[in-house]
C-alpha cells in the first residue's frame, strides 16, 4: 500500500507542476495538455506492440535465434512506446502559432518510459508475495501507461515557442 501512495503522490506532483505562464512562451490550456496526455497514453501501447513485433521480425530476418529475437523485441517494444508516445504531444502542441521539439517530447517520453519500466520491474519483485494485488495493481498499471505520456507532454511543452514572426505582441498577451 505504501508503494501505491508514493506512486500516486509522484504522479500528482508531476501533474501539478507549474506551467511557465509568466514567461513569453505560448500559454497552455488544460484541454490541450489533457489531449496530449490522453492521446499519448493511447499511442504508447500501440507503439509498444508495433515496436516489439517489428523488431522481432527484423531480428529473425538477420539471423537471430529465438532468444535473441525475443530480447531485441523487448527493447524494440519499449523504444517504440517512447517514439509513438511523443507524437501526439507534438502534433497537438504545434497547432496554431506555436512550434516545439519532437526530440524534447521523445526525451520526456524516454524518461517516463524508464519510470514505467522500473515500475514494472518493481512490481515483478514485489509481486512475489502471497497477498492479492488490488489497488496497487490498478494504480501501477495506470502509472505504467501514463508516465511516458506525461513525460512526453512535459518535454514537448518545455520546448514550445511562438513561430518566428507570429508571436502576438507583449501587450496582447497580458
């Protein structure tokens, strides 16, 4: 139960991180951020499955054995998840007069993916007990799916700027 509490606290802190509203960067809307996180959370599992299957197929074509192909597919799945999760924040965030970095979104997704991977490993280790997994499993599963998307959204939005020559004047933004 302590793990669930700590995980919920960590997700709350990340979600409540202040947005750079006081700077000259484009303002964020809650709808846009929610869309980036939600669609990133949908794209992540698709990228996970697709990346794993594609990597396994390539590994078999280059002559890897079953164990080697399986190991490559595991890493390809996690990589595919990070790459796919970064796409929705970039596509949603660049609508209008703003621009941002897909690479920053991939970096944020990679950090979130590492957190997801660590959480999966921690749950495998903690799951060796005999007690049933209830709330901890639900919270952990949600975090495993959402952490890469939250990371991609934060990474992309930290790189957001107005497009060159398209920023409204400072007086209009106040």
